[in-house]
């Protein structure tokens, strides 16, 4: 049972991780768009409101797609002043409770209100406020619920791992990536 | 209506109005309260509405970003996250292209003509129709005089000089600029000054002289052009969530409308006075003030007509409002040409 | 009951602080606590059930669609690439060789690097993270004291918001209805003065206690330092700095876009160094994306928290507490400065300026400091710069010094927040000294704009 759950958690976390790793390449796209924009203005004198808007579209897509992956990779800042002195079990409890009490409700709220936010934009075919800007604003807006959904997926996976660590048998606890989360080999 | 009340009558009225449930509304603004006219006119509503309604409608002004980021005001009011918003309809071009025509129009009417169309030419009905679709009731609640055409680092003598010009421009005017071969730019508000100083852009359109003066653009660009063909007069609005509006009593509705009417009048008189002072101050700073030649204006107007034609073809809602405005202006011209002195 | 409702905003901080120390990610605790208090307010009927919608709006309008924030991923990418390709390490090593006779030479060089970086961006997150990526690993490797190294980097990294271009000065100019250009000029003197103060402190401290900044081993230095080495390690980064600064001051790019110029420059340098292949690029892209997300994650969490704080009337509460002002202009000024400093422990600069400036702007312009100022018309400018220095400090003051969080997120494993907290204390004291000097000697800020106006 625990093992099925764990393998399920690995599956869904993989999804969030793949999306994040794809999204990361928006950095390169962003760099190229900026250079194009600068060059066009300087040497070809072409108005580039669309490119300039595309720039923030890209940084938005970038961090939203990576929200969940970054949690899985433990890249979000933690204040470990106190927690580093706590036992693994206590920290697993903190992770589980934090996930259930803070992260999951926050993600849920953003998803609920975000759905309205995006569907309004879609229904009225919202475009840039600038007549020379980009259309189809709902696309970039949709990255907010997508990004938070990925974060939510990772949150569920973290919860399962913490539960396996706390309540599972020894093997499940070892299989859970929980202890790894904390003893990370400095990859963030 | 209310101004005529004697002090006793005021007391009677407020007793009568007290039957209405006092409402507390958050008013989220797209401009900071300290910004001349654009912000101060909105901030002013806090006290005016409360006084006119004898305390039965209380607005609390929120600086842009404290609750809603400026460009999110529309969604905030539409969704009912806040009850009211202070902005200008032109900001919502992305929501409904037609709304741009209720803010200011390139080569558009000046204040009396604009108001005449809005009140008596069918403008108001169209305005409310558009907004009600989005669950917003909006009231024209402020007006400002013409803007300046902008700050240029080099003198511009013909439309030819505009070709290849990197100019920071927002709104419908940007389309016109594009048409005549300039390269309109979207520069973050905070970077305009430095971009102009360093030549990243060659020119910027901003606001009225009184506001431009405070922004210090004269320090980095010496040529200041008039008239602001892109913005001859500007409407500002009080947006109210439609459900919140419908929950008001008839008296309260009239009170809000009265406060707005008074605010429009105040905006025009204050605005006209302020610009006169600012022009004197700008000249003292050594700014070279230019007037566009009739040829340049004629070419820009031609370009605008093309832009407008494109927009009309693209957006039926825009077309409807545009037709109404043009029909009114055609009729009005017969009067304007004869009724006013031409100096 | 009434009292509890009034005090709810403060209660938010009371609840938040211990929760942050559980070690759960700061971003998620901020968002979760914000939501919890909003739910409480909705449950007790004092808040409208639709208003949390605006958190989504704020994420879009305040974080996603902010063009200036484009600089964050770009500078982080640039820093990661320079670190990964060895360019940064080589530069810092040569700098250390060259300054080996000067106590704390490497830390002094890092401060100078901070000033240069400050001239290219006004986004604290970008400059602090980039400095952390570039310099912190090297400083630690060379045996620098953790506190000294982190303090130096955090403080120098925050200079970016004071030294123009600065987004903060632009927002303040807007709220105070004054010219951004005037504030830019006025901020140059105090920024350089603060950098000087940091360097003076680093020099004295390491001269007295060389153990904090161990000099290079005697063996290494003599044959290592050659003209060829200096050229090899200096030319590439100097070219990069010239490209970034040059694109801004040559009128080719805005400061935001210059970050993209820097990013592509770093890629070219890596390629020239023979360090660029797909694996490296992928690694740099992924690590930059994670660091960027750490930073934006904080924005996304903090926006919910500060929104609910404002919604529950927190701003009004603060202003009420401040309303007991004296009549003398000095009393008003002192009260405002103290308030900004204290608020700085908990809020970031945008929050503080939005609480304070709209209300006090009209009062500030009326204040009369007599002959203390060279020109009474410059009261607003002087005040704005005082406030700006104070706000820069707010990034550094624990517990909620966002520069400290950014640094923690980008620092190598083994650097604890406790080290960073310890490291920042002397620099906060230096900030206060800088503020006092500016108070007693306004010319520090006002001399330049006055001279330029003539
Ligand atoms: Na800066
Ligand atoms: Na702080």
C-alpha cells in the first residue's frame, strides 16, 4: 500500500519536474528576445512593443513552470536556525503539517480564483492594454494556475513521502525521498 | 439638488438618507493620490462623496498596488474583490477596445464637445452597455485639459523627421506613430527619464505640462511640442461593481452621480489654471516650446483616420461607438464652426 | 472583539514569526498565513469572500507582467554562467593576488564589484544573488570568515537600489511629485559614501584580525602573478562590464535590457574559454531557473501576506500609531526616520513607501529646516534620499531582510541563515552611521544636483 503510494508520488513528481526542466529553457529564449529587441531598435529602428511584452511573458512562464520542480529540488528558502537542531522525524512532521496547513490551501485558493481569472480573460478575448502589444492574454495568465497546479502536485508527493517516512515500515521510510530532501547534495 | 438645501433641510435629508444602510467601499486607484489631477481628482472623491451623501457612502482610497496593481483595477471591480476603482477608460483597451473612445481620442473633441456627445449624443448609453457586460457600472467622474504632445531631444520639422524616431508612446496614439514610421516603445514607467537622458529613446509622450514639469523631463529633452493631438481632453472614471451599485438606494445613486458631476467641473477648472502656471515655469527653465505645423498635423490626422478605419473593421463594438461619436461630431461641426470665435 | 479585529494585522506578524522558524519554505508560510487570516476575516464576516481573487491579480500584475523584473533571471543566469565557466573565480583570484598586501583585499574588491553592479541594475534580488553566486564560494574557499563574507556581499549587493538606476527612487519621485533625475543625482554621493564606509570597516577589521580574511599563502603569490595572468583574468570580465554599462550609457539598451546583454556576453565568454557545451549550458540554465524561482517564489508568497495585511487595515493602524507627531520639523523627521527603520524589520521598501509617502508627502514639502539645507527647495530631495538609505537598510535588517533570504537561497550548502544574520549586524550599524552623516551634512546628497543645476 505504502509502496504503491510512493511510486504514485514519484510518477506525479516526475511530471512536475519535467515541466520545470522544460520551462527553465525560457531563460535562453528570454535572452534571445532581449538581444533581438535591442538590435531591432538600435539598428533597424523597428517598434517592438510585442517583443518587449514577450520578455515579461517569458520570465512569467519561467518561474511559474518551475515552482513545483523547485520545491522538489528543495530550492525554496528555508530558515533553518531552529530546525537544523531537530530530529528527522520532527522535521518530517513539520514538512507534512506545513504542506497540509500552508501550501496546499494556498495552492487551492490560487487555483480556485485563478480559474475565474483566466476564464474571464479567455471569454472576453483579452489583449494587451497597448494597441501595439500582444493579443491572447489568457495564455500567459493560464500559466498561473498551471504553475500552481504543478506546485500542488509536488506538494502531494512531498506529503506522501513524509507519511511514508513517518508511518510506513522501514523500507517505505527508506524509499521515501524525504530524508534526501534534507540531506541534499547542494544542488540548489 | 443638494447645494440648495438650507441647514435645516440638510438635517432632514440626512435623517431621510440615514434610512439607507451606510456603505463602506474600497476605492482602488490606478494613480497615486499625490499625482496632480490624475490622482488628486480621485482622492478628492473620498471626502466629497461622504459629504454629499451625509456619510451614507464612504469611500476609502487605496494607493495603486496596495490592494490591486494599477492595471488589475478593472478585474478587481468586475469580480467584486473591491467595490470601486479610480482610473481612465482608456486603460482597458485590452478588455474592450471600444473603451478607448471614452478616454480620449486622437484628433478628438475638446471638453465641451466631448461632454455634449457623452450626455446628449448617445455616448453614455453605449458606455454603460459596454461596462455592464463586464459587471461594472462606471461613471465619468473627472476630466482634464489637453495633454502636451511630448518631449523631443531634437526639433521635429516634418513628418519625415518622425520616421525612425524611438518614442515612448501609449495608447491609440502609438498606432498613429507606427503608421508614420516612428518606432513606439514600451518603456517601464520608471525608466523613461533615464532612457530619454541616454538616448535609448528620442522622445516621450507623457501628460499635461503641470505633471511633466514635476517629472523633470525638461532636464533631459529641450523641445516640448503642442498641441497634444493624441489627447485633447481626457475622461476619468469611477468604476463601481455592478452588484454594489444596484444595492444602492436611488438617493445614493444620485448622490454619487452628483459628486462625479462636480468632480468633472472641478477637474476642468483646476486643470486649466494649473497648466497656465506650469507653462510659465517651464519657459523659465529654458524649455523650447513648439507648435506643430499645420502640415504635420494634417499628415498625422490622415494616419489616424487610417488607424481608426482598421480598428473599426476589426472590432464591431469599437465600430458602434466610433460611428456614434463621428455622427455627433459631424452634426456638431456646423455649430462649432459658427458659434465660436476663431482667432 | 472590536479590539481583536483592529489588531488582526499585528497578530499576523505574531503568528508568522515563529512559523518561519519551523524551517518550512518561507514563501509557502507567507502565502499560507496570509490565506489563513483572510479565511478568519471572511468567517467572522468582516471580509468579502471575493477579495482573495486579488492575490491572483497581484501575482499577474505585480510579478509576472513587471517588465523590470526581467533583469532577475538574466543577471542570475549571467552570474551562474560566469561562475560555472571559471571566469569569476579567475578574476577574484587575480584580484586577491594583486591586493594581497592590503588587509581584506578580496572583500574590498567585492565591494567595488558591488558598486559596479549597482550601476547596472536597481533590482536587489538580481544583484544580491549574482554577487552571492560569483563571490561567496570563492571567499569561503579562501578561508574568509562566513559572517564577514556574507555581510560584505549582502550590503554591497543592496547598493543597487540606491545607486541609479534605481526603481525605488523612481517610485519615490512619483509619490513625492518630484523629478526622478534629481533624486538620481542626489543618490550618487550617499551611495559612494556608504561603499567607502563598508571598505573602511572591512580594512580596519581585517587589519586588526587577519584571521577573518587570511592572506594568500606566501608560496602561491610570487610566480602566480604575471602580466599575462592579469590580462587573461581581467580582460574578459572587464569587456563584459563595458558591454553592460556601455549599452546603458551609450543609449543602446535600458537597464532592464542590459541584463540580457550581460547574459549573452557571459555565454560568449564561456565559449571563448572553451567551457561551453550542451551539458554545461543545460546545467547553468537549470540552476539559474531554480535560483530565479526561489526569488519569485518569495514574491508570490509575500504578495498574499502583504495584501491581507493591507486588507485588514494594517496600513491605517500604522499611520494611527504615527499620528502622535511633534510640531518641530526635526521631530517630524526623526519620527518618520524611526518609523521607516522599524517598519524595515518587517516590510520591504515598496510596502513602506506606499504606507508612508502618500500621507506624509504634503507635510514633508512644508517642513522648514532653515539654514540647515543649502536650498529650502531641496527639502523633498533630501528627505527622499534619507528615506532611500533607510529603505536600503530594510533589506538587511533581520528577521525579514529580503536580501538575506535571497542570499540564503543562492549561497552554497553550509552557509546558515545564522551566519548571514551575524554578518549583517556591523553593516546595519554602518548604514545608521551613513544616515546620521546625511542628516547632519545634507550636502552629501545635495551638492551634486545643485552643482549640475548651475
Ligand atoms: Na542601481
Ligand atoms: Na528588513
